[in-house]
C-alpha cells in the first residue's frame, strides 16, 4: 500500500504543478506550442535535457551492460562534454540568430526544400522506430517488476508489457499534445529533481546493502574487490571498446546532442542565448554525474547477485531497486521512472509533431492556415504517431542484444546521415543538393543492410564512422565536379531573443573537460582498477587530453569561422 501511495502522490504532484505553470500559456501559436514562447531559463533547459535523455531505457539498458561487463558504457554519457561545448559555441548562436524552430528548417537555408523534407522524414522514422518505443518498453519493464503487474493480474510478462506500454503511451500523449513544449519542460524539471533524489537513494541503499548494513564497508568492498567491473577504459572485447570514442561514438554524440530535434528544441526555446548556453553546460556536468545513476547500479548489482544471475539483463535495474529500497521509497522511485518514461516519450512526440507541422504539413498543405489550425491538425497526426509507437514498442523484447544496443544501432541508421548533412551544409560551399540527398539515401540503405542483415564482425560504431567518411567524401567529390550554385547558408539575423553569449562559457567548458578526463582517470588502473591493463591507459589519457585541447583551441576557431561566414549576408541586411 505504501508503494502505491507514494507513487500516486508524486505522480499527481508533478501533473498538478505542470498544469498550474502552463494553464495561462498561449499554446495556439507556433512559438508558444513548439518553443514555449522562448521562455525557458538555464535550469529548466538543463533539467529537461537531462530527463529527455535519461529515459527508463537508459537506466535499465546501461545498468544491464555494466552488470554484464564493466564501466565502458559510461562513454555514452561522459564523453558528450566536448560535443555540448561545440554546440554551445558554434551551432546554438547560429540557430537562435536565424530564428529557426527545427533542424530541417535550418538545413533548408542551405540545401532547399527537398533536403528539408527528406531530413524531416528521417527524423520521424527515427523517433517512431527507436526513441519512443525504447522509452515505453524500458519503462514497462521497470514498472512490471517494481509492481509485479504480471503476478498481480495473473497474466504473463508479455501481456503485462503490452498493457503497461499502452498505458504509458496514452498518458504521455496527453502531456505532449495538450501541454506543448512548456508543459513538457516543466514536468521534465520536476521529474529531474525526483530522479536526482531517487538515483542518489539507489546509490546509497545499494552500497549500504553491499556492506551488509554499513555504507563505508560497502564502499570499501566496491573499491577493492572485483575492481575489473569499475574499468571504464576496457579493451577491444568489451561492449564499448575505447577506440569507438573517436569513431562512431563521436558521431553518435554529435548527432544526438547537436542535431537531434528533441534535444535541440529545448535550447531553441531559451529566453536568451546566455540561458541556452548556461542550460547546456549545466547539463554537461549532470551528464558526468549520470554514471552514478545509470552505471553504478550495475556495479552494485554485480556485487549483490554475482555474474549471470539474470535470465534477461534488462531486469537488473528494477530488480535492484525493488530489493534494496524500503517499500515507501520503491513507490516514489517508480513514480520517478514513470516520469522519466513520460519525459522522453512526450518530448520526442512533441518534437515529432513539431517536425511534421513545420517541415512537412505547413509548407505543402497549410500555407494559408493559421497557426492554431496547423497545430490542431498536427495533433491528430501526433495521435497516429503515438499509436504506431505503442504497437512497435513491445516487440523490442525479442531483440537479443538488449534494449540499449537496439537503441544505439537504430540511431546510427538515421542520426549519422542527418549530422553529415548538417556538417556538409555548414562547412562546405560546394556540395550540391543532389549529392547530399543521394548520400543520405545511400547511407541509410547500406548501413541498414550491413548492420541488421549481414551483421559484420566489426563493431557497428566503427562501421558507422566508416560509412560516414565514405559518403561524406562522395558528397565532397561530387561537389568538386558539380559545385553548388547555392554556396552557403542563408544567414539573416532575425533573432527574437538576446543573442549575447554567456560570459562564463570558456572557463566552465574547461572545468567540464577536466571533470570528463578526471572521470576516466579515476575509473582506470591508474586509480581504482587492479593492474593488468596498464598498457591501454596511456593511450586513453592521451586521447582524452587531445579532445580537451581540440575543444579549448579548436572550438573558438570554428566559432570565428562561423562568424566570418555569416558576416557577408548579415551586412547586407
């Protein structure tokens, strides 16, 4: 009873506060519904970014991978720091100055309407096939185990997963389609606070349990016994080899944190460039701290249950929560998981509706419609997208490599070519439209065939990087022989917010980079991990150091280059 009460209390509290904060918002205009009326401050943006990314799929999936191997999967959360700095310093100022609402809209300013629509369609497929189904399925696993839904209802696990997926999907759709981005961001921030508290409780109670009722004894056991589980560098046989940090992992992070609509949309809703940059940098520190929320539970589970204890490793996280936390806190944490699922689902659904409305429907069919009419019709499409997602989500249980690997593999199918398009458009003056569109299509077809059908021995993140270089090179080659007549992004400063940069961005960026490198040093044979892999460590430290040097010195140069590119068109207006 205590579990159910605390679950309902926190869930209803978030819903009530979100309603009170958004009931007076204007949700009948594009800016109001899709960009929260440019009213988001740095802390709200940071909380929304954290919760949008930190879904139940990440909690269950990454914990499962750490439990089965070691800490190498933290690369997905820790190494986003240089990417976020690049986004803050180079891309975000351009997006806000141009008054863009979607990434496809931005790409249209360089490549035209055909590329805009093609990228918009890729975004929608990515969200329908991966981001939203994964969020629902991950949440369904957690809630099923925390509340023993299948046992209570006397039904099998598969049927209970279907029931929970549809329940989560319906509630998330209401949040997203009737609250707009402001409602999504407010609920994200509240759930973010709950997640920070709940994650800290799992960390504390887990170590306490490992120590047999003594927190410090548990910490000593984790730091001194079976320390191979703490290795964040690893070797080539691990789930995330260190070498992929500089190939496909870099591409994955660049797409996800600088091009992905449902991430970028939070910053486009900032009340100023300063608040947007501040929010992103706060999120960068929170991403490093994420390892204690989504990786350390796997380490704790290894010490409590031993290797190979679970039939399905995706069950590790919810089982751990159920076993170590007092009953009343289990309900609270179930509410946090519930909120994290809704956060990701409704954020992506809101972004899907945004892309459909502004990049597909309005340019083709709604040029003479008011914003309110476009929003109404887009909501109907949003309902269809939600239903498709709820039909797809339960089938992820049959993917043999687990929920997290499924998500990253599918993201590679759509994310890398979208980022390739942005990179070519931003830094190349010669690549023509037909070359970009051709390479977009070829990348999706070739990657999909080899990764999901042929399944080569090469790690799929390396394969992603190889294809990226091949097709980006092909586009540049075509640009050399058939140079574009439309040579640069049409840049006009129509910003509706203050675009003065945050004065503390540089030194905060350096601190974030130091924290990133320090994390890898601590979780390596240099500090916590027993000796035996020392030969891999110098390369890791050198590589992370090179990233730090590039960001400190390279990002300012990229930013200067971007300003020079914008200057001619800016002077002409």
